[in-house]
């Protein structure tokens, strides 16, 4: 394993002593330490990034180690293994703090919440377990996937988890209750990666698929109900809107309606002619009010009502590009 200076491109250290190929590495958040594992080795190695020295070889797993994660504060490292366990290590002393047993098959992935109070693991048994970092207690076991879970991602707030599975579906979970809030439809291809948006106020996450596509999904809360809707998907430079809801959208021209439908949008928007009918109907009512009024109704107020009907376009509609 080699450490490189990203400014000069020079190799700073060659880390030796490894007995099998390295499959995963992870940096501590302060950058002073690296952890490395091999899927076919039962140990985790901790390295000093400044000197290249191996600080600790963490032993205890009975089978190969599959995933590792540093805690947000950097003082703990979680590791999971084909032996169905998760271990929590002190990165300073190399001591094993906790051993969690619960999955019935090999554990594939482990991840901390950004707040550092929880750690979640996904397993070949199709479940996700959420554990308390302080006590090691299993808070929830999330079930529903029919294949192994190899991707688990916390939302930025730590309130939700998205899991990706070999069954080609993703699921959205509520961390507090452990309930599945939504099942993201299968795209008939493997899920390779999931990432929550960090630059938008919207509750969105992206999924990378085995067919080379990326889809952005938006979480929509509606009272006690939760829906996940496709927000966008770029494919070969074209806009694909499969499953995007345009029900009762106001002011779309016939051209734009057809374009959105061609790209997979669902639902029936309210077209310009329908909006015009509604406005004409309202104007007719207002005219009747003016004729029957005793004169107390303000002319300006009536004109304001006629102009500001919901959905009335302010400018000529332009085609969607």
C-alpha cells in the first residue's frame, strides 16, 4: 500500500508487511491514521500516515473482515466480518471495546451516523441492524430485503437510512421507529452506490446503478405518509423522467405535456386551455357580480381577482429543451 503526496505526486511511504491484497482502506477524519483490510484476512491494520508505521494489528475476527468505518470523532473504528459479528476498536490502544453478534450470515458493510451515536450494519441475511455506539445495544433490526444488504447510508440529519440490496431495490428507513418508509422501485440492475445530497435543501439522494446510470430520488413527506419520487436521470445526454409526477400541474402547453409524457412522466396536468376555461368562468361570475352589485364592490378589487387566478401563466409557454 502506498501513500502519495497529492501536490507533487511523489510517493511518501510504502506500507509493507501485508500478507494479502488490500480490498478496503479508510482514513480517520483527522488524517493521521489509515485502516486497511483484506477480504481474505481476519485482521485490521492501523497505520500512521506521517511515518508509514504499522501501529496496530487488530485481531479477533474468526473470518475475513469485509468493511470498516471510523467514528466521526476518530477515536473508534468499527469492523464487520463474515463471522457475523461487528467489533468496536479503540484506535489508540488497539483494544476491542465491544463485540456485537446478531446477524445470521456474514456482515457486508458498516457505517456510522454523522452524529456518531449510532452504527449500522448490513448483512447477507438481508437485514440492517442499528446499534447504540455507547452501549452496543441493538436498537432496531430492519427487515424486508430479499437479498444481501451491501450498502447502508445515513442521511445528514441521522434520521433516515437508505439501504441497497442484491435484490436490486433500495429501501428508506426511519431510524427512530425502525419502520420502512418507502421501497425505491427496482431498475432491474444492480445498485452500486448511494449518496445523500449535501448541497440541496431538498431531501434527496442519488443511486448509481450497474447499467452506468445515476438517478436522483426525492423524499416527499405527506402527513404520516412518505413517498420517494424520481427527480431526474441523465442517460446519454437526454432527460428521462420515468415516474415523475405531473398530476394537476398548472399551465403546461400541449407540447410540453407531450414531451414530459414521452420521457416517462405520469399523471394528468392541467393544460393551458383548462386554465383558460377556469379563468373565463371566474370572469363570467365576476361580471354577474358587477351587474347585480349595489355598487359597493370595488372595481379595482374585481380586476385583481380576474388577473390573479391560480395557475394563469404570466408569459407565453416555452418548449422544454
